[in-house]
């Protein structure tokens, strides 16, 4: 008998955790196991007003978003946020449920501005180093076309290259904010 799958999506709720949808070897799941950002609020607290204005985006969410972009090779903030809208693994990684509105892409640019280049680079480098120490990120060997090629690049160079690409890709967002 010929089967037919109804494409109407009637389920509005997922029973259980989003985490159950992803295999243990998914890069964001593996990073989540080792990522410790408990030190982050104290590093950026001085960049926010303590008693005025609306609450900002949780710094951990911002770092997790930017780390997901780094791990998934996404440098454009707009593209990263489009991916976060449809990629449940990113939503789970940053702690957002399906029904929650995500931050606007321009928020990432504003956060980098608020923290300043030096602070942001130190934070991002520290986070990537956590992943490197856990053996999740490496710049030592690159697999291309089933051949092992020794990469002549340091992790610092990769981080710097990614951060510069993010800045270059999102420079237009900086222009209209000024």
C-alpha cells in the first residue's frame, strides 16, 4: 500500500527536554558539558548600569551564541540569528525554548561594543581555550579530502581570524548604530 505522510504540523509541544533530540556527540552538546561561564558576569558587570534601564541580554546567552557561530562557522550576526530561529540545537545551547523570542541580531553588535574589543577578545579567547583544554577544539590537524595535513596555525590565530571576520561581516550594523 502506498504510504502518505500528512505534512500538517499539529504538535505544538514537545514532551521532554530539547536535549533529548540531539546525539551526545553533537558539537554543542559536547561543548555544553565542559563550558563553565560562572566567571562571566563579574567580568562584564561594570559595563552595565546597576539600577537604571531595562534588563539586558544575559551575557552567557551572548557568549554562547557567538561560540555557536564560531563552532558552526557562522560569522554574520544576521545569519547566526536566522540559524538560531530554526536550529533547535542552537536554541537549546543558549537556553531558549521554541516559543521564546530570540534577541535581535543587532544586540550582538551592541554587546561587543559595550564590552569593548579588548574585553570581548579576552572573554572569547578564554571560552575557546576551555573548549581546547577539553579536547573539543584543535588547530593541529585538518582533514581535507581524506588526507591528513598538518596545519601551521595556532589557536590564537584561528580565534583572532574568526573575531575579525565577525567584525568585518557586521561592520554595517556598527555604522547605523553610531
